[in-house]
C-alpha cells in the first residue's frame, strides 16, 4: 500500500504582489450620449428617453444611451426593409463580401479601443477582451465575408436566397463578439438587420455602428437600436421582420418561441447551459485543472457554455480539488482594465444578486461552499470564485444555470455513470472531456447530448466552428458552414 | 356481412368482402380488428374507445381505436427506450432495414391498394401511390450512409485541434400524418426521420387509419425494432395538444396543419424548446428532409503540437 504523502498547502501570502498594470484609456473616444443607429445615421429616440450604462467595476456612469420605443423599432425595421429591397439584395454577392472584409479590417485597426470599452462597459478582464472578444469578432467578419459569393457551394443541390430582414437580440456577456456572430452571417447571406444589444453593454455595438459608417455600408443595411426587454419584444413582434435570432436565457428564449407561434418568422435560439466538464483518472491533471479554471471562471462564468458542473473520477478527486483550490487562490480578482486581472467584475447588480441567491440556496441545501480569501474592491460588483462540493444532482446549483463564477463538483466511478449524470439536465449546449486516451474522447463526446464538445480543452471558439445547443439550450447553429443555414431559404 | 358484388367464377359463387378479397359465398369473412402499434406490439387503446370509420355511403368499414393521451405517453416511453439503440445501428444496417420495408410493402402491394380503395381512393390513384411510396422508401434507404458525408464538415480552426461537425438525430419525433394520401403522406414523413436515427410516434390520418395500422404490420415484418415507429389512430385535435406539450418529445413534424393547429403546436412547443418541423413546402425527395431533424455536434479533438 502506498504511504499517504502529506501535502503542505501552498502559501500565497508572501510579500510578493503584482504592481498595478492598468491598460490606458486615453485613446478611447466615447460620447456622453448615444443615439439610435437607424438608416445609417444616429437619431434621437422618438420618446426622448435615455438610460445610463455604467461601469460595473466602479459603479460610475459611462454614457447615456437612447431607449428605443415601438416607433423607433418600426423606423428601424422599415429602414432595413428598404435597404434590403433597394440595395442589399440587388448588390452582387462579391461586393457584399467586400463590405464585410472592410468591417473586419477596421475592427482590427481599432482593436485596442474596442477592447478597453468592452472591459469598461461589461467588467470583463482586458486580457480576455483584448485576446479573445475583439480578435474573434474581426475573424467572424473576415470568415463570413468570403462566403458571400460562394453560397452555391454551401447547400448541395439547392439555391439559397436571403430571408429578408433579421431582428437580432444579443446578450451582455460577449457584446461585440455576439454582434459579430449575428451580423456577419446574416449580411453574407444577403439579409439586412435590426440589432438590439443588451441594455447593460450597448457601447461596443454603438462603436460598431460608427465603424459601419466608416466602412460606407449602405444606410439601413444594419440598424442598431438600444433598449431593454420591451425594445426586444417590440422587435420580435414587429410584423416587418422575417427572422429572429436570439442569444440569451432559456426563459426568454421560450417566451420568444411562444411569441412567434402563428407567424411565418424563422428563428434561431442560442440559450442557456449547464455543461459537464468531465475529468477522467488518466487525464493530465495539471492541464485539466487549468481547463476547469478556464471552463468556469472565463468571463466571470458569464458564459452560456461554461463548464459549471465538474465531474471528477473518484481516484483523482482529492488531488484535483486540492490543486483546484491552490490554483484558484492565485487568481487575481479586480480591476478589469488591469492586464494581470484573471476575474473581473460581475456584469450588473441584478446579475450579482442572482448569483448570491443561487449560492445561498446551495448552502441551504447542504452543499459545502469554498471561496479563496482574496480581496475584492470596495466599489463595484464582485463575486469571488466559488466551489461547491458534496452536492446532489437535485440541488439547484447543479440544475440551474448560475451564469457566474460558481462551480459545482461531483465525483463518479464509471464512464456510463458520468455520461448519464452529464446528460441529466434539460440543457445540452456544451461539454468537456479530459483523458489521455483518444478512443475515450470519441466514446464520451459521442454520448454527451450537446452541440459543442471540447476534449482536453475548454471554451475554445473559432469562426469556422459551429456553435449551438441540443434540447433546451436552443436551436440552430452559429459559426462555420452550418451557421449559414439559419439565414437562407433554399429552393 | 358486407358484400359488394357477386361474381361467378368457374360455377362457384363468390362474394367480394369488405376488404376486397374473394370468399366463397358460403363462408363468413373474417374481419380485421384494427389496433394501435406500440413497441412492436398491437395493443388496443387503453381508453377502450373507438371511432367508427365509414365509407362515402355511410357504411361502417371498421371500428378504429381512438387513441388517448395515455397511449401517447406509453408510446413515447417506448420511443425513448428504442432511440439510442436504433441510432447506434450502423448506417448500412439502417439502409437495409428501410429497403426491407420497401420489399415487404411490395409484397403486400395488393392489400394496400385494396385498403386505400376501401377508404375512398380510386384504384388508379391507389396503385400510383403505393408504387411511389415503395420507391420513396428505396430512395431514403440509399441516403442512410451518405447524408452525413454530404452535410458534415471538418472545420479549419486556428488552434491545434481536429475540429469536426457531424449530425445526430434529434431523438423522439412526433409525426402528424397528412390527412390526404394515406400511404405516401405517412411514408414521406417517416422515412427521412427514421433513416436519420430518429424514432417516431405517428398519428395516423383520420381518413386513412387502416393504411397506417397495416403499415405497422409491414414495419413489424421488416426487422424494424419495436419502438422505432409507433402508430396511433384517433383524433388529430386531441393528439396535437398532447403531443406538442409532452416534455419528452424533441420535435414535432407535420405537413398539412391549418393556421390554428400550427399556432397551437408552436405555442406548446416552447414548453421544452421543441423543434417544429413543417414539411408542407419541402421536396418529397430530399436529403434536407433528413437534415431538418438532425442536431449538429461539433467536437474539438486535440492533435498535440
């Protein structure tokens, strides 16, 4: 029998600390007030109402933003229709593609400014907005640009036609990236757009509107209207749109699916998730620990495909949890604009209170809660990276999407057991598998009912790679060849 | 005893019975009890209710089961049990089973033509329809090991991963057979579902329930595992609200719902984000019918550095 080796806990409270390394903001150009982007121009909302967008790390107002009412939505839809009829659907496909290439290039040129604004408005670490959100947004435009004049090769035996006007509603977790995911394929296929960004993170979409102007995109081809749920509902219910593309919670997704009953509008839904991240005994443990961290604490856990349910095979459970705690203790929680920051601010006060509610429910239901004793700033919305152990399948923190930096850990013995547990959820967006065996990767990923499976990695995205869920995680795919299908009709 | 014509053949008087078969005059024909088809068996509806199916002249053809919500639930339990095993069968195997259905149907061509005629079709149309349905099964059998090749992709991602997307069946699909075209309507919806690894509960056409139940016998005789296709007869109106609100059905497929029926289905579908598949405008022969009931799964497989 092996002698148990006592492992000393790592001590991180040394005199070494990181000096602040904040990204500069002097190059950022922001207006005090943003209007609606309709028909190529910034116009004041008919109702004259504005709301504040605030920096969740400081609780300070960044700008006031127009709130679009039903009249504005109508104006935007009409502008999109006119642009569709008169310009966009008549333009040679190759020219459409060239506009998309232009947009991609300007996004790259302005990458630094966009990254800083993204982190200010949404609270995500600058490391992520700089290295992931903005470059991926540009890459999406660049990828779909090339599809515009090659659609005949995408649908064997069929000809594709655009649908018309697409109403698109995007969430606050990846504001610019989600705008790119929605706009790029829709435009490549020849549709025009009315896009509504989330009310807590409208700024990069409005900066994108300026970029569209700079790219000389014909007026009305993309309209960007800001507002909250009521604006989104007015857009979904507008009779002048042909298609709804929504990314957000499963609850709202169901409301939209219901609202569209009895209409001929097509829809794609990219909804919530509660993904299983599965660690087998034969995995490279240190690599897996990094993957678990990235899976749940990337973007403060505000990720629909977050690996929020960790399944560890019993033989390595102790080791994984110990290493996980050690690694979490090194995470730097704080100023999103600091280049050393690992975990930024929670996006909004409302989201913070939702996370707290679910964490309290987890404690009440008997889960063992663990947090590192890191400091968080006094002002702003913060939540420490959190682990839950000793939880059951039936617990709310195991069943419900928390959309925050909270990981529920369960153990398993056999492959069959973990597959069954992983699939025991109404969601089916994503999953992760960690093992040294290639055959086991194929075996397990084949059995998990989810749209995206990562093996020995997690939270990877690419414009060529289709993304989207099974079951209550939504329908339709975004990205890649398969991401074209939701924006065409075939004949 | 329901007789239509009396013919004289070789001095023996024969009757033509209600199901079109010749029987000696002195013999009482054996009528068929039309039951449901669930899990490879032919149970009566648990509700004990029947619908009297009558011909144009108002004469009784048969008492058809009026399937209930409980029958639907039983059927879905059986579907769910059968789904993984069916999807896991090799593409070659599924192709052969679909081809086998065509073979069995060809052997029972006369029976199906007779039954269609009995339910009101002209014999010319009935013949055409049965032939077309057999050919359509052969068509879809051929797609079994090809549609994934046509629609899958290897995605050239920027990182060191082998990234690929392929298709998996949505799972349990409830299928509303069109009212018209008793055989073809049903086959054109079922074939693309099951060849893609889905399993189905079919609500038979109210106008052609006998053809649906007879088709269950064909499936039963063609190595289609129990639970892959279950067949219920009854009222569409009842079935629609039950099937669209059932929480363990992944998709609902139809081709001829009216606006109100469609709306009801779409509203209920939102309960569990059911996929709503409307084939009213889809080509009868098309791999896109198969694709419509598939999910796309994308896997990031490490390739090392």
